[in-house]
């Protein structure tokens, strides 16, 4: 079964769109919200140089942001 991780933040429209798209596709995801339980340092450990959210992984593979997720799911 496909699983995803979505690094996000409160008020992020693209994060909400990414989570909604994953739900529409029936893909379970773990949200790692930088305003709640996670820190920017945690994100930078897995995506050095990340400058924005969302940062998305699908099946432990780094995909990128929302646009890259859309492209990935078309494959």
C-alpha cells in the first residue's frame, strides 16, 4: 500500500491541496507539521536546503512539492 509523508505548516494552501489530493487518491499520509510537533531542523535533516512546504515523500522516496506530487501521481 502506498504511504506518504507531508511536511507542512499551518495556513499553507499548497499543503492543504497536497493532503486533499492524497486523500482523493486513497493514499494514507503522515503529516509532519512544523508549527506543531516538528521543527524546521527536522525537515532540513531529510531535505537539505528546503525553502518551503509542502515537502512530500511517497513510499520513502522524495517527490518534492505540490506540483511534483501531481506529476508523480500521473505516472
